[in-house]
C-alpha cells in the first residue's frame, strides 16, 4: 500500500538516519511511503497570532500538494505534524482564512508551472494528517507488528519521550491524552520492550530556544534525561529531531553541570522498530548520536 | 509597584490589540498561577506568566513588552494545557512579540549571522527556522 509522505526539511538534511530507518520499517510492514513529488518547508512553527494568513501558507501549499496524491499524508517530525495538523484544521473550520489562503495559492504561477494538475479545486482540508505512529497503529495495526517482530527486545528498558508538539494544544492535535499519553507505550509493548514510565515524558526539551540560549535548553533537557535515568531507563525514544538534538547532543553540557551524570542514549522510535523487525544494520545508522547507543545495544546482543 | 488605574488605562487600545492578536480573553484569568508553576523555563523569566497576564489585566502593556519573558517562551503550550480557564499564555507571548517586532521597537534577539556560523551545520533546520521565525519575526 502506498501512502503519501511529507519528510520536511530536517529529515531531508540533518535527520537522514530517521528518514532512512522509517522508510525501511514501513517497507517491511508492506507500506511504501511515497514522498510528495514537490514539497517545501512547512514553516516549522505554527503562528499563535490570530491575524496571520501568510504564516500558514507554506503548510497549506504542502497539504494541497499532498491532496493530489491521496486522502492522507504521513509525517514523522513533531514540528511538521503540529504545523500541518493545525493548518489543516484552519482550512477546514475558518472560512475567511480558507478563502484568503486559496487566493494566495491560486496566484502561485511557479507551482502551477511545475505541476499541471496543481490546485484545480480549492484546498478545504481534504487530506488527513497522520503521524507515522498513528499509521502504525491504525493502518498497519500493532498486532501485525507484534507478529512481525524477529528480535527479542525484552531486556531493554525504554523510556518514551513525547515532548510538546504531538500533544498540545489538545483540542487541535487530538493525538492522545495530553497529560498521560500511551500510544508510544502501546507501541513499545508491541515490539516487546520493557516500558519505563517517567514523569517528564510530556515536558518541553527547550525546543528552538537552543538557538537563542543553549543553557535554557540544557536545563529543560537535563530534567527530562534525569527523570528517565532515575526510573532506571536504558534508552530514550523520540520522534522529533529537535528533541533528539537537545536531549542527546546537550548531554555534553549536562556532564559538565552534574557530577556523576548518567548518560542515556536517545534514538528515534523507528530505529528501535527496525531492530525489532530484524532490518539490516545499513538502514539503522547510529553514527550521528552524541551518546552512542551501540555499546548498550551490543551488550543486549541487539546489534 | 504603584499604579494609577482608570478605565482608559485598563481598557486601552494596546490591551485590546493583545487580546485580538492572541485570541485570548485576558479577564478569564483568575490568577491561580498554574501556568507559572508548569512553565519549564519560568526560572529564567523576569516576570512570570501569571504576572504578565495580571499586568495586562491592569492595562500595563509597556512593562510586558520590555520584559525578557516574552523572548524566553518556547511555545510548548504547557501553560495552556494546565490552565483551568483555557487561557494560552504562549499565544499572549506571540502577540506581545509581534507588537515589538512589527513596530521594530528593539534590535533582533537572535543574530542570524551568528546562527549561521555556529548552528546551521550542527542543529536541526527546524530549530533554526523556528527560532528565527519566532524571535526575529
């Protein structure tokens, strides 16, 4: 089965490891992620000011590109998911912004030249925005994944980190319970890991503030990593390349801040899925991680 | 802080602008402080979220525009998630930033040249794009 896929800029450049593992896992589960034939950056942040139509146009344009290929679009990055899902809701429910955005889109001659069939009709929210984990649960099914597991992960204690963008605002994201989500726990249970619940799983890693002031993100991320470490986790999983960067790379600073700091590897959830499905190591690239997960995985005989 | 209040001050144009831009009803807040308690970056703020809202309720927009707070918010929306009255402090922050940035009241918070030198090869694009859009307008 083919499903339209929007990678977004980070998975196209810095998080190639995430993109590669996720595509290969989908293939192993009989799904082909069909990358949109044309796409741009979604804008990364959804505007919280109410008068802004210009700031949602990038999201609308990508949704309109996706609408030519099917009734769903799958994405992995938490920021892309948040922007596309919230933008889609605006296009479904706000007639004034919908009309303005469509006027802007129709004036886009460059896109029309590139794609003949571009925007024959208004974009009114025809596409459903799905996160990859929702695709695993609703399209593939966790039971099918359970049947496909080839490698026993039962000795691995995994802390699922959700962060902010999948969950909030709850009324618009409608992803899971905003305080006590369980979808990643259900997923981890399906691939046979030992799930570690920890209180900071929905707290912020500092996000884009790392660009303004690294210490802000170090303080936030340190709370998250320590919280998982105190619950005796071996490893943290995430679906957001910025969370991965803050939680993983900033451990360099955390080591300096805290004596006896216990480092924890942070990997993408599809990298762990790949191990469980017995996917070839060439698709599971851990060379970009600051805290190398390979010694841990080797100790548990998983690589 | 000693304030002289009048209906003109409390219902000033700028306060209305903040409500309009943020889409938030400032008078819904009854100062329980859960936004400040739940905020992951509150320790760095000079005026905590619930205090910003209180100042705005009293028509005191200027001190909020001059605060560090509005540049420290990471838009994680934990404030909104915890608020019993449905107020999104992050949206109020975006509105206050927009007022400063659109009027070019101050310098830029993030130096784009500096970011290019230090972060672009290292940090995920989403972080750089997000920071520049949120903090530089």
